[in-house]
């Protein structure tokens, strides 16, 4: 099974790019599943989303724990299933960057060694100002969607994903996908 990981901060376009990747592989005749966390189809995903809409340290911790449980549930349910060619996991390991700095690195290193990883790991990146502008258009605002939080979490995330493909998505959707597709073509040719 091909595992593709799409991660990044809120407003960066993870789900949009995941759908474009799915379309690309489906056009090649592959069966593709996307899991975008937190998912609303299970207890952990619903609890993570509820905590994200709250405020305070307790909700931050709850959001992180339920988010991790949601990811683990997706792995158990979909990873290495014979009828799936490509599994795209959206919001996978970088959720650990929302934890306090010392805990973020410990949690990331633990989960990186515990959950499946891949050569196909993409961190979609944009400046905190661009991200804030994008999320301000939404009806609901999560606790991490402030300029200060974006700056803080982005700094931790960039440090954690230094071995990933970091894709600047500040431009158009198609231009961003083109950068991702260039990497996909290169990686696919090595298989």
C-alpha cells in the first residue's frame, strides 16, 4: 500500500491538496481513501473537534489526545487493507506541534517510531499571516487560529518535519499542486 501523508497548519489547504492527489491516483486506476483528522465518523474525532472549538489548556490537551486516538483508529482501520492501493492521511504527525515545546518533540519522536511513515510525507507551509487571512473567512474558529498560535506552532512544526517535503503553498491551488505532483512523479518513478 502506498501511504501519503499531508500535514500542515490550519488554513494551508491540506484537504484541497489531498483531494487533488486522490484524483490523480484514481485517474491512474488506483483505489484511494482519504482520512482527514479529526474525522466526524467516530468518538475520538468528534471529541477532538469539540475540544478544538473550546478554550484553555485543558481543551488543548484534550484536543491533542483525542486527535492522536483518531489517527491511531484510522491506521488500525485502513492501513494495509488489501482493497486500498493508496491511503492519504491528512493531519497525521504534526498535531504533536500543538503541544508544549518539550512535549511536542517527545510526542513526535514517539509517534514517528510507532505509526507507519512513508517517503511520501508532505508538510504544506505558508506564513502565519497568510494562514490567518485564510481562516478568518471561516464561520467557526478553532483555538489555535490566531497569529500568535500560528507563529508558535509553525516554528515547532518546521523543526519536527525537517526530513519531509516542505511545500510552500502561498500561491495558487494549481501551482501548489504542481509542486506536490513533481515530487509524486519523482517518488513514483523510484518504486
